[in-house]
C-alpha cells in the first residue's frame, strides 16, 4: 500500500491516490484563531471513507478471510460503498451493497457503475427513512456461513478506525504539530476517533469535538428522523464500538436546517461544495471560532464534497418540500462567515 506522504508521481491503482488531502483556511477570527478544513473530497470517490474501506479489505485479506474471487458485503448509505466498490473492482472481488432509499442517488449510481450489486431493504417503499438496523441484519445474514465472503461491518470493524490514522499524521505534518481543536462528524466513529487517536500521539493536548445530527443518539436523546446522510446513529441502531467516548472531549448536535444552510452558504461564498453532514461540522466550528484563544488552530474534518447532493441539499425544491429551507438561518450564517473570512 502506497504511503500518501511519499506517493510516487505515477501510480497503478486508484486506491494509491488516497490521502494527503489539502487544508483550506475557511475563516479567521480577529485574534488570529483559524478554522482550517481538511478536504477529504480530494480522495478518490470524493470521500474520506475510501480510506477505511481499503483498510477493512486489506485486514480481511491478511486474516485469510478474503481470497481471489471473494465476495464483500456491506451495509452502507453510500460513501463507504463507493470506497469498497473501488477496492473490489481493482482487486477482482464481487461487492454487494445493502442500501436504502435514504442514500443519495448519485452514490448509488456510482456504485452500480463500478459493478456493485445493490440490494435494497426498502425497495417496495417510496420513503426516505434510514433503515440502518435492517440493512446490517440483512448484510450479516447474506454473508453468514459462506466461504470467501466477508461482511466488513464498518460500525464495529477495527480497520475502520485504523484507516484514518493517516489523517492524523497528515494534519500533524502539515501544521508542524500545532493543532488546538479537531472537530468532525460522528457516524461509525472511525473517522473522528481514528484521526484523533493518531493525532494525539504527537499533539497530546488537542481537544476533540464530535458532531452528530439532531435526532441521532450517540450523544443522547431525543431520537427522531433526520436527513443528514452518512452520519449519526438513528433510533433502533446500535452505537458502534468505534465511537470512543474517552477520545471525544465534547459531543454536540446540529440540526438539518443549520447544517444544510451552512453547506449552501459556503458554496456561495467560497465556491467550495461540501456535503450536508460536513455543513453541520462547519456550522459548529464557525460558532466556536470566536471563543478560541489567540492564534489557535481548529481543524474541521470535512468528510465529503457536495457534488453528490445537488439533487437534495442544493436543490430548493427538495429543501422546501421537507421544510428545510430557511432564508433567515442562511442570512445569519452568511453574515458570520463574511465577518470571519480574510482576503
């Protein structure tokens, strides 16, 4: 596996292009405190989750559970599935993604384009509800007892977190180990906690803030439906073993309206398209920036780009139909970002 920090100029596998993603300064407070975005959409598939998808497959190969001609099965809302689709295609495996209609359509189309078999748990419904528990039960059942077949089980697979260790090293190297706050979304927990675990080896004092959608249960009730995709723990699902509360100093919740409004404002103000859950992370980060010490550095883990959400988060008709579009909230965020942007 190629180390991204020492990547050669020419590679022969798409997965060799994973990593060494850039940092982008989104905002700076009057006291010099900065908000930097770790832009994971510059990975193949436009998401951080290809990092852990590759690691889970490599680990299964090392254990002898996955061999030539093998079959990978995973429950996914999209980005993990896209990552596994790439790795399966380049390594000659069959991949089945167990999905629901909550997933962004472009993610599903992308998986299918790479040869993925899509199995829906809600094929007979028109709803957009999350069916995480049902997806995982079906994926486990499909893999049970079959030789050379692996249910990667991202929510409880240690390789998930290990796949993100490189993010911590990349951040530390790029900033010469000067990082005060790491903030990111909490879904499986692997991204934030894996990054934090490695980052704290060289920056032991870094504060870690986890963000989940309102309605998710990792940081407590109440539980209700939400539209942020690929993040959080919905009611009925089990909080993954990778959510390491000992590593997370503070857990907060951001609603869909605020998360999506932030993504939309960032796009208009900077030309940068970020995903809906990333909007939640950036919303919380902007609110915190003015409270940081002088010259502090806060890094926001931005899991994916907004190109997959043009039919949803960036579509006024879709937003209005779900009562998610609030011009007053967007105006407030626009004012905040305008004050904190530096030429």
